[in-house]
C-alpha cells in the first residue's frame, strides 16, 4: 500500500508539472467551476455553449481530483493502475511541451474537494484561472466527513478565489449568500446569476414543460427568462429535468456573454444542454415504467431536489429507491432521518439500500405503513426485489452515493439494456471491475 501511494505521488507530481508547462506554453483561457452542488452539470452547460464558437476541452467524467485536473489539461486518459499507460501518458505530456501541437482555446475545469488541502495545497500552487464560476455551497451537510464541519468545507472551496488571475472574472450565484460574499475577498471583477433581483443575469418565471409518457405526465423541459441590462430574453431547455438547471444555464450564458459571445447566440446554444448520465436522467423502464436515474451521487441537498422533482410527476405509483449518503460524518444519522421524513410524504413504496439508508426507512415508518417500506443491505439484494415488483405506469426514483453503485439496479429495470453504455453512469471497464 505504501509503495502504491508513493507511485501515485510521483505520477501526480510529474503530470502536474507537465500540465503547468502546457498552460504556460499554449495559454488557453482557463475556466474553473467550484461549489458543492451542480459543478458537473454547470461545467457541461458552459461547454455546450462555448464549444459552438471555440475549441474547448472540459473535465471528463468528473475528473476533478489532483490527478484529474492535470489529465484534463494534458488531454490524457486516467490509466488507473496500469503502469504502461501511465508511462505513455507521461511521454505524451512531454511531447506536448517540446513539440507544438493543436490545443484548445478554452479549458473548462471542474475542481472538487475530498479532503483538507485539496485546493490550498494541491491546486493553488500551480493553477491560475481566468474565470471562476461558483455554483452553490450547501445549506445542508455535503461530503463533510473529512472536514468536521460545513464551514471548514466551504473555507477550503472558497480558497479557489486566490487562483484567479489579475484581471480575471468571478461568476457567482447571487441566491447563495455565502457564494456571493466571495466577491468581497477578491479585487477582481464579479458578475452574478440567480433569481435575486440584484443578479447581473437574473432568472425570471422558471416553469416546467410537461409531456405524456403513457398514463404519466412528466416534467420534461424548462422555460424561463433571463434579464440582463434591462432586457429580457426567453430561454428554453427542452432536454433537462429540474428547475435548478436554470442556474446552470444562466451561469453558462453569463460565461459566454462575458467572453464576448452574443447573448442571443448563447441562449440558442444552451438549448442543447443535457445533463450527464445518472443526474436526473429519464429512462424508459420495463413494463412501460419510467425511471428517474439520479444514481451518480447523493447528498442531503441533492436528494431533496430529486424528491421535489418527483412531486411534479402526475399519475402512476411512485417507488423511491434511496441508498446511503456517504461522507456526512457526525451528520449521518440526522440527515438520513430527515430524508426519511421528507420522502414519506411522496413515496408510495420506499426501498432503502445500505446500513445508513436503513435510517431513512426507520423514520419513514412513522408515517408510511410497514408493508410499503423495505430495506436491503446491498444493491445486489435490492435488484431482484425491485425487478419483480415493477408494474405498468410506475415511476421509480433511484438515488444513492457513488459507492452504492445503484446504476446496476437501473440497468436491471431499464427497457433497452443495450443502451446502458450511453444512458448510465460508471460504465467503463474499470468501474465494471
């Protein structure tokens, strides 16, 4: 284990050094996205718009770690535990430095935090950014196990402001007081997005478009207006579920407009934005059922949003499958029980997966009849049960933290299993192992 850790440190140091030199040589515009909620979808929304007009590269598959950032900059795959591919990666990085090659105009980087020092020690010493987009800080605990408190987690993420270049730009969520307060810690220019009346790019009148799926009425698509400098523009997002995606779209429009792309062109481009697999994806299930696949990850805030969206689905039996929410530390029991109270008001049947999620079921039993609440220790145990109970017209919400691998349950109940590589998250070979 010590040897493996040493190799990881050496590889990380080498590719980080290469990434730093590549940025210095090619001088791309660097856009970084941070926050506790919505980073990946915001990154994808920005990419959707900017890639229409520039050569853009984005962090793939949430490559937001100390290894993922330099790999994105170098345009190389994660070699995981294969030493030969790591050697190829290192040599490719050297060639990118010594020989002029085609390179993106813009990098859109998702910057994540897993432990204390991820930004202060592993990012700030070498990465400088032109634009920093901050999505949202948690009003509930999110992945705080290694920080002790939400405030310490926010402090680590907020340190990213120091990576902003002189003359750089902050794009901040004005609806989140802690996010918008970051403009006070920077001398650089700041613009904002949100529903707050003081937002530079203000969101107005967000609402759903509804479509029929069999006997079920489904919220599929969002309409809203964005107000900028006294002008109001209509925005249509036909491919997403969840009103929170208005934030992702407005931040992407803001980013493009601040880079000189006409706002009307940006609005047209963002209509093609679609959330990545495992993030509130609508998938046709067996027996004419409908699956809301939100299996990429979970936290109290994200779980709350998913349940709020489920409320908008009309008709059909609502089956909610919830797995453990991990990395909550001392908040683990409290937040799982809170989720149990919330989901009991909407679920026809509740199925929990994992020892922590069992607390969700225990709390829900205070309201729901016992014959409608089921708990399983592992995903493999829940798969056969859920597969056998699905009926025509059912709406199934499936959500859990990454380690629970609930995408395997979605695979079991989706109609077109041959499309799993496109529709589901974590389908590459390494995750398969």
